[in-house]
C-alpha cells in the first residue's frame, strides 16, 4: 500500500497485485454495475432512433456488452502491442450517439457500421502507432484539462439520470431524487468513515441499497427479463455494410475525440500513482480503442472506448489492480452472451444509477484537476489557457443552442465540449511559448533576484 505522497492516492492494490478471488469478483461487479447502464443506453437510443424492433435492439445491446468485455480484458492483459496493461474499463461512449442516430436514419445502419469498420483502426491505430511523436503535444496541461471536462460534462447526464431519466413521466419526482441521494450518501459515507472491504466496495453497496429501496417502491420492471432469450450467438454482418464518404469522415473525427478521451482517462488512472501514462501504455490503449471498435462493427457493436466513471472508481476506492478490471471484462463478456442476464442487470432504475455516476463524474473531474496541479506551473500563461479551454468547453456544454446559427457541420464540430476544450488547449499550448509547449524551449533559469526571493528547487 502506498501513502499519499508525490500526488499519489492511498492505493489498496497496486497495478499488478491480485486481490483474493472473492474480493476481485465483488470489485469487478462494482465496475460493471457503474458502467453497464450508460454502455447499453447508447444501443437503446440509436436503436430507437432508427426504429429497430425488440429483437434487433436486444442483439445490439448484447454485442455492446460482449465487445466491451473483450476490449476490457485486452486492456488489462494485452495481445501483442494491443492493450495498455492498465485498469481501463471499456464501453460504448455517448460521443457516438448523435452521429450513429443521424447516419442510421439518413443512410441506414449498414453505413454506420461500415464507417466504424473503416475509421476505427485507421484513425486511432495511426494515432497509437505514432503517439511517441505526437506525445509532446499532449502534456499534463492538455490531458489534465481533457479529464476535467469529461468529468464536468458527465455531471448534467448524471443529474438527468438521478431525476429519473430524460423524458421520464416522473422526471424530478421525490422518489427519484431520494433514491439517487441514498446511493450517493451511502457510497460516500462508507468510503470516508469505514475501512477494509466496505470502503473498497462502497459504490457497489450504495447501488445495492438503492436497488433494494427501488424494489420496495415498486420501481423495478422485470418484464424485459422474461422476454429475453438465454443465449444469442454473434452474427457477422447482421446489419450489412455500406461505405459512404460523409459517415466515414464523421466517424473519423469522432474517433479523434475518442482518442483524446482515452488519453485523458488513462492520465486520470495513472494519476492515482502520481504519474502520466508511458508511451507503451498510451500506444496499446489507443490500439485497443481502434481495433476492437472495428472488429465489433463486423458483428453489430458500436465503438468502444475507455469509461471515465470507472477511472473515477479507481481513484475513489484506491484499487488500481488490472486483474480486478480483467474480472470485470469477463463478466461483461458473459453478460453479452446471455441477453437474459443482461436484461436483469439493466433493470437498475435510472435514479439508482444516477447517484453513483454523479459521484464518479465528480471524482473524474477531481483527478484531472490533481493532474494539472501536480504537473503544471499555474503561471499567467497556463492560467489563461485553463480559463479559455474550460470556459469554451463548459459554454457549449451548457448552452448548445448558442450555436444554432452555424451550419450543421459546424454545430456538430463546435458543439462537443471535449473537442472544444481539448483543441483549444492543444492549439494555445502549442503556439504559446512556455515549458509545456513542444515548439519552444523551456523558459530560462531563474535570475539571481528570483533565486534570492525563493527557496532553491529540489529534485523530488
């Protein structure tokens, strides 16, 4: 166990440590419980937008779970150069929802999966292969800001879930807000005021308590469980393929965003050890994003990427073991092979899930802030970059209608908070002289007067 020195959190299990099997299973279930609803929500949203029937919707949900699990296992253990050997839980990101829905309606799902197949490995594979060369353009100032904005823009999503889900007839009802608050305060209370297994499993316990309370209130619907089949086999080309230029370019851009998110999430995870990801970790993690997304598209899965709320769990619990996340990946893959089991897990009410995600989103933002504070000198230059990047990112996140006068393509581009924050930070950091810019030398050594007014720098 490491103490909180040099920016590290109090780590219960290090990267290569193996907790006992029973504890690993419970910790893995905790990771699955926090991400399974948003991962499958993407499939439900897109399927509803294009008008799929219940059977095809269930199949896409199944594929999302299956390839989320496979990608998670690869991230934990690697296959050749693919995988980061880090505790990264993979799932389908909301980054792709709008494009998948629009392209699905206008071009058909075949064009969606054709675009993912082409753009996935072509974009993130190339970025991963050459990341050592472009890494200087992503110093802690840029990656830390990406982690912060990911956490911050997840908070409204978490609040919507806590209120019962967007469009719910009981949105904002007392029972929804109460359930979310129950999950939140049980999780926080156990984490802050207990030790041992109850602290490590605080989020899972909070979800369990909220689920039992929801059962008592009659808010859990088991109807989909009875209608689901026990086993469904993956089918290559289930929705066909079409290769259209506009969808391919659109998804290529979104995979660039996904790569930024993955770099940010990996930085948030390794920040638990007070460090940034190394070149092999970054390259392997990006390879996994691209390759598994392309392979998944063959079977009808939407793109997989790192899940920010699970990076929050690593920091919240202090469990950094990649073997725990490997267990979570196996669980996800098993759920993906059994639609009935997946349907049972998906009975978790939105409000119960929202309480946990609200906590995790805040932890993600906090881990990004720690990354910035530990590795960035907050001088005038860097403060201006921080202020501009976060201001623009939160601006488009909170008031997207402000861009409605722009062409549709520009609205899509400038309406993504992660893109706006990351690109603003990237451009200003690159072009402005400073020690984090890849185009300029480090600033000169302190003058005699400056040295006389402050203590000499140390090597720690």
